[in-house]
């Protein structure tokens, strides 16, 4: 709530009392999204105002001291220098703080909107506005909006209450369970508290350190409501110090949750496929029936009806009229062998993915249970110990390489875009020790996992790359896709082969569900 209207309406009169008669001594920036203003009174007492105008954490910091850097510092708003502060005020029901100066009624406005904060300076009323962030050109026309009339709907909360007071009403005043008349009364009572707060609270809520006018979540500190300047000076440094920790904890939580969900989903899909294989008529059984009834099959027949050994029920076997029944049975026996291998791979995958999901959930519990992980250094050491790399995302190099580029657990995955691009990837870019993947027996993209010296490619990375190979192939919509995996040194292009055509001399095959695991 450090940018909320109800806090700013306390801060504005406190700043007016403190800064009336102060003159602007300097105005500069030495970091991105930062505007620093130094003010001096007649005795030379200095007051610093540091506006942080980044979308991630907009804030008006009031450091007690500040040292300007000798380098990488640029002066801004030269027309502001020497002007005397007349008053500070907040725009009605808005997150905008305005400094008005004696000379020419100049104004410096701090728009503290979360997604797009800005500073707007006008040397005189009606003059062309000077913007700190030029990209928000519409801010040149920003003006106060008249105070809205009270809503006739007693159950509708005023927009200026924002999230914390509204949540306080619902969680601690049972706002949603009371009649409409009582709701109006609860809102009126809360507004009276917010307009003259007894305390400010530094709280920890939903993984963030915040300044609040009401007690919510874990209360870290309670500060007197008579000193909004002191509250802001205490809050901003604390929030910035804890922000890196909170950001990394959120990233870790999201990463572990995603890993657990992905592994659980993969195990579930593999289980469904295994169940389907177990309950469908086996290739071997059909081949045995065919071989036992060769005498009953007429030449050129398209099907034959036989009696099942086990159920004593009639079964119709389909045949190819131009293929001998013995060859059909041979193909069925080969498929039966492949089906057995598929079942073994599915069981292995189910075990591995269930173990991976359980491990991620255990780490998630450990993240919350270990008190020492509330320190940034300990958290980073723990993250490194468990190899919890950031979530896989497409690399910026995708704009530099002529392939689709992904990164997974520190390994780079390259995907060809067409036949000629496949040749370029395999023949020019791939190293002999890179892993090469391709959907088996169909046309599709070549996929390469870049080799890292001394680091074998983890199986989850191979699986993700195999999913990409299946997805960017003719097997995209198959329930399960066999994918060739081999070192690039075993892939060669015969003389006279068409673009994208290669010969694989040694391979192993993995079965995956086609998909792009890097899509959000």
C-alpha cells in the first residue's frame, strides 16, 4: 500500500509540512528507472527524494542521505532547479502525488501506477509536459479525475481500497457474509480507520513484503501512524533487501510445482497407454490364430473367421489380398516384439516420472520447512546443491540462429525448420558429439542437443528433445511416437540424397508423447 491513495493522503501533508520553502538543488538519474531530486532549505539542510519508476516496484523512497555517483549520472529537468516547494498533494482517489512550486505554479507529478509509473514536469500550467518515461506519451495529458459519487450498491467496494483493505474486510470482518446494510457500515468504518490510521504495518503476505494500513498476514513491524515519512523510510530499504529473496523463492516454487505437474502428467499418460496395450488384442495372439488356421485361408482373401483358442468365440482376422498369410503373421510377430519393448519402456518411464514428481514435491516441502532458507545466501546454495536451474525458456539466440532454439537444464536444443534447414543444422552446425534426434520412419525436423564437455545429457532433456522431434514431424498427432536418438557422428548424408535425407548407422529408440514441453 505504499502507493495506495490512503497512504499517499497521509504522506502528502507530512511532506508539505517538512518541505515547504525547500528549493530544488539538483535533479538527476544514475540508474535505469530512477529519478533523484535533492532539496535544500535556507540553512543548507538537505532532503532527498528518490523516485523508483520501474514497473516491477514503483516507489517513492526518502533516503536520509544519498551519494551521487561520479560516473554514469545524468542531469534531468533543468527548468526544475531553484524552484521552491509550495505544497504536496495527492490526486483524489488516485495513486498520484503532486509537488507544486511557488515559481510559475510549476508542478512535478509522480504517477505511481504499478505497470507504468512515470514522472511529469510542467514549468507552467498548460505548458508542454516533460516526461521521465517518453514511451508513456499519454501521460502528457494526465489530469486529476473528479471524486466519484458513492456507489448505490452497498456490496460494491470503492476501487481506491485496493487489495489489502478489501482483503482485510473479507478475511477479518466477514464482509461477504453480512447483509448489504452491514456491508456499507463496515466499509464506512474501515474508511475512517484508513483516513486516520493509528499504525502502519510492515507485513509479509503471499511471498511479498508490503506496507499496509491494516494488519494482515505476518506482521514484521508496527510503526506509528503519525509518521508516514518514517514508515516509508523503513519500508522501502527493507522491501528492496527482501525482494531478491522473495523473487527467488517464488521462482523455485513455480519451478518445483511445474516439474511435479509435468512428471505426474507424463506418468499418467504413460499409464493410460500401458493400460490400453494390456487390454487390447495382442499381435502375438492374432499371429498364433493366423498360423493355426492357414489351411482355412483362401488365396486373395481379405479376411478369415476363426475360433479363438481361449474364449471359443469366433474372431475375424483381416488380411491383405496381395500378401501371403505367413508374411502377415511374420509382421504381427514383429509388432508383438515391438509392443513388448514399448511396454517395458512405459513401465520404466512411469517409475522414473513418478520418482521425479515425488522428488519435486519433497523439495517443495523442504523449501517451506527449513528456516535457514529464508536467507538469500543459504537459498542459493540449496538451489545449486539440488541443480534447480531456471525454467526452460526459448533463448534469445533464437533470433540469431536460423533454427528453433530452446534451453533445458543448461543444454541447448536446436530444431530444424525445413528440409534445407535440417541439412544446415546436421551438416554445418552439429558437432560429432552432439545428440541427434528424429521421429522414426517419417518426415520431420532434425533435432540436436548441444554437447557440454564432461556433462552427459540428462534423460529428462533427451525426453523433451524427443517430444519436440515427434511434434515437428508427421507423427505430431500420434498418441505415441518412436524417436531415433544417436550421437551426430553416426549420422551421414549419402551422395545424391535429397535435402534433409540422412542415413543413421547406429541408434537407440525412445517412445514419447509428441508435444512442445516449452510452450506456456
